[in-house]
C-alpha cells in the first residue's frame, strides 16, 4: 500500500540526499492525478547555480527500455522473432555457431554470454570488473571520440565469452544493446536512433527527450560530476561528452517528467502491446556491472520492498550522471529521480566500493517516493 504524496516529506528526503554529499538532484513523483516536482542542491558547484526539476539530463541505461520497446514493435509486426538466432539477421556481426546459439531474447535480457566492450574501448578501464584495477584517464581521452558501433560490437564479440548463451545468471553487457541497434537498422532500413525517435519518443509525445547527435546537452541542464571511486578528486564535469560510446544502450537525454510519461504509457499498453509488456516482465537472474545479482526482464526490472507493491522500471548511469525511473505495477504511482554525481563511493583495501551516506539517503528518498 502507498500513502498520498507528502510534499514536506519528499522535500526533506531530497535535501537529505544533498546534505549527504550529492551536489544536486531533482525528481517528479506522481500518484494518480497528483504530481509533485522538486529539486535540491546545485547544478554547478563553481557558481552555485541551483538545479531545477525541469532540467534535461543524461539518463544512461534507461535508454535500454526505449530500445527494447522499438524492438518489440518489430516483433509485433513479425519482422523480428524474440527466439530467433541473431545470426538470422546479423551473421557478419555474430558469426558461426555462436550467432546460431544467441537469440534476440538473450541479447535483451543479458543472457547472451557476450562480454562488455567498455574495457576494450577505454584502455584505462581494461582492469574492469575490479574497479581498483581501473583508472579514469580514458574518460578524458575519449570526451569527443566518435565511436562506430560495429567497432564496439566487434570488441565485445571477440572478447572471451562471459557465459554460455542462455545460461543464468546472465551478465549485464552493453554489447547486447548495440547489437539490438544494429538489428533495428537491419530490419527497418533506418538507423536505430532515428527509428526509436520516430516510433517511441515521438509516439509518446516526449518533447524534451532525444538520442543526441552532438556531445552537448541542449537546453537547461546540470553539470555532471564524475568521481570514479575517489580517483577524480574533486569530481570533474563530464556533461560535454560524445555519447557514441553507448548509443542505443545508454545515450538518452530526457527529463523526469518525460520519463514518467513514457513509463506510464508503456505500462498502459500504449507503446507496445499488453502481450509484449508481459514478455518485458519475464525476468531472469543477471549480474549487474556493480556485481549484484538482480532480476532482469526485457529492458525492465522490478524493485520492491517487503510487504509492499512491486514497481517496474530501469536505472542508468553514464559519466557524471544517473537516473532511476519506476512505476507501480498498476500504473498509479511513479517516480523519476536524477542525480549529478556518479561513483561517489571510495574503495576499501580489497577494492570493494564502500557504502556512503548518499546510498542510505537515496534509499530513503525512494521509499518516500514509492510508498509514502
């Protein structure tokens, strides 16, 4: 059960996150016809410019839900089969027996066994997944690098496999979603970003959402600060960055209002059909990039507290920016939260990220937003 929106509690929870060390954050929470928007902290630590709830923001892997919606539209039209091998569509990108064994569904739910390309594209991250073996230098080196998705896909496909196709737990890998972008282009004859824009973003009436073609965030936005586990001190602004390094996996720019509108329409069956939505909510265990095992569906995952309603949505992080969007299964209660600092954790002597007061404060904000 949830309680009606309480602006006093929501504002207090936002301020607690800011006081815990987050430079700035903003959010929108909906409960039926009730809407609350709020912001706390600064968009620019140098000038003290405040954040506002209408700012545009890089929302990272929330992009994946948009990409899956586009793929499922093609499934509904009979152009893509969820359980069809990817070799049927892209034999040159995933050749041989591997391409015959990996299905479209396995790409979407991260059970393909394909490795993450990021440590190969960003040399200073080659020690990943142990964060202690990484360094942030490549983030600066590649600020304006224009990557080609086929090059990134090749890095992930030729890297050692991280699991057998269809095996669980899966391992979260952006390689999967770059392949989904290539699949969309193959079956539609249109670049994935254009297809998603026309058939998902514009279809949902999202006026402040885009898949960017330049390194800049247009319109009112926050600076986006990356700490990389204390290795960048003070945290550095990465709001100007060419997002071709993630494309249809994590490059989306949006607002908290647009995110709530999108997920509301998605769960109402207005973006994909109810049967496609049911497929999205079929989960398997997947190991996240943070090393945690989560339940992951087709571009959606559940979030719940003991004895409380289940929420569906997605989170995302890129250099300096993060967001989380969740909607209750009945579609009535929603939250979208954006933050302008990432990797704020320090590593202990074993290289494990340590809990930070921001973590507890964010968890408390989510509880107030979701359950009152």
